[in-house]
C-alpha cells in the first residue's frame, strides 16, 4: 500500500473530483459513513461526542454524526469555530445535521471549550485533517487539550488533529487517539514514528478513490506487507537447481570477543535460504566459529599485511555477496580489514555488499575522504546513532522526520539504507518502504546481526536490493510479532 504526503493526497482528491467526476460530497459522505459504521459496530449503546473543525475534515465529522443519529446514538456535536466559516462542502452536511435535529454548538473562544460537557462514551476528533500545518492555537488547541484530558476513547478521522501529515514532527500538541481512520491512503506521520504513537490502531477507509490514483507509480513510498513477496521476484526456485543457484555469501568480521555476531548472521543466512556461506576472520576467532554453524565454511587471515591477504583471497574465490562488519571491532586492524575489502570490491566479482555493525563505524570514517567504489550495489543497516555518525546530524533531528532521514542517508551514501527502529524504513533514495511488523522484543543484542543475515540471503534472489531488504525487514519483524504472541509476558523459553 502506498503512503502519501499531504500534497499527494490533495492531488488524488483533486483528480478524483475534477478528472474522474466524483463529487466531493460523495467522497465526504463515504468517509463519514465509514466512520459511523465503525462506531456502530464497535461502540453500540455509547454516547458519541464529535469535535468538528471548519474545514473539510469537519464535514467528515458532520456526516458521521448524521448517520449515527439516525442509528439511534446519543450525539453531541461541537464546532471549533463559527458556522458561517465552515467550507461549502462541509456546510452541506452541517445543515443536514441541523435539519435532522442535531444541535451544533459553536466553540468560539477557549472559555467555551473549558465549559463544554463531554458525555461518557467515544470522542470523534474531526478538527484538522491533512491540510493542517504549523501549530494549533486558540479554540482548536483548547479542544485538543480538552480531548486529551478526558478518559474517553478517542477516534480521529484521517489524522489526529494537530499532527502534521508529512513526518516532520517536533513535540506536537496533538490529539492522542486510540483509533485513527485515515482516508484513502495512510499519511507519512500515520505510518512512521513519532507520529504513529499518536494514532493508536490505524484503519484505512476506502472511500472510492480510483485505483489508478492510489496505486500510481509516481507515489514512491510504500508500506511493506506480504504482497511485496509476490511482486518482488524474491523466489529463484526451480526444480533443476542446486545450492550455487542460491548464492554464495562471504561474511567478514567476528573478531576476537565478538564471534557471536557473525555466527548469528550466518545462522540467519542459511535459515532464510542462502545456498553457500563462508566466514573470513582472524585465526583465533576461526577456531571458535568453525563448526558452530555446520553449513558454514571458514577462512582466516593474519593481522599483518591484511590488504595483500584480502586481495589474494578474493582473487582465488568467487562470491555473489558480502556481509562486512558484524563483530569487526574498531581497532586499527579492523579498519585496515574493512578498507581492504571495500577497496577490493570493483575487481572482486561481488555484486552486492551489506555493511553492518562495526563496519558502519569504519564506513563513516571512510566516507569523510572518498565515496564507495563503483562496482557492486551497497546496503547499510544503521540504527539512529550509527546514522548520526554517518550523516553528522543529531539523533533527535533524525528522529523528528525518519522518512526524510532515511532517504537523505541513502542519497548521501549512495546505498540502499535500512534505518532501523520502530517502523524500520528502507530506501534507495527513490523507492522507499515503511515496515508494518515488529515490536520492542527486537531491542536485544544480536537482532541486527540476524537481520543482516536475512538481507544477505534475499539479496541473492531476483529482487532489487531495496525490495530484498524490505522483505527481510518484514519477516524479521513478523518473527518478533509471532514470538510476542506466544510469550505475552516476555518470558524467554
């Protein structure tokens, strides 16, 4: 499913109305009825208090009020502003409400808001939609604070009021919803943190926008779901195949004291279908790693003349992919090891390189002086501190707009970037994916190494590097979700 900015959603709305001839009143009716049907099915017998704005988001609220009133619900409607300031389309449904006997109470100053009575039941937030930008103030801000001060369940239509749509969020004063019914397509702030934390459970309301608009190739941001596996060409299976068809990945790292990182990556590599894998490390680490993963071949180098050894090894062996960095360490030898592999890439025959773990530390230093050499495609998998080191941007700034941070990271480094965290984002600077799986159980040592092995396995398939990484991220998070369902109290078994 596509994820859109406010401007993209406005263009879809415009095209549906002007190019396809779908009346704006029909779209608004569908949005309001979807909301009303959800409340009728899930909150039967409860009171409903609806806070509307003067824009078209308020019209969705008026429409929902009309349908719920007809279904016998006890309805209260508050308008944040004056009735004569309501947009023409919203005004149609506001007047329908009035003629049906629904009282519309105007809130024209902050004192009005403080004295308005909200009955037990559900609150519907229809104050601001995707057209909102900046910071709320006046009556609208007072209404947002009023909603957040109450214990009622809160349902926001399209996006919690006060939350910017496009992901650029710094300490917003916004409604904290339990449920968000987003219209047509999810918006950036609904799909990524920190905005997602305001949204609660998110539902997508299909209100009849033409599929050619909502699935256009011009929309470059997507949510990752299981359909991606069907469309990505991830499988290379055929009856007459052998292990060589599944790729041979070289894993470089696992230096003394950190052998576990490369072992975890190797286990994940084979568990997700790679045909062959070899680890190259220092001699003392090889003794520890050898045999821990039965399928894994091992090789060693000494800590002298590293560049010559790496070149000789790559000249005498052929690999399709490389994982560089898990358990590598940050010593002078580690840096020499890292740079020897990076500089050897153009002549290595390796088509895809994944850099993770301590490799990202060395990459940040490497990129201060030169760009990654041409030849293979590259993928990096930083968490926010590593991304900060790579870009020179503070962690707090990166987190305030995670989508932009990931796209900028990909463009700056010339890689497919996997910005890890809740709703991990994958981007090559053009095509971008937001993950929909995973939970806090992944906040444990080694989970990133496992992800690296999974990505490296998938990068040997027919999928683009970006889609291979996105599929791996999805399965990685889904595994955590399955584990969490089986272990609700986080008890290790």
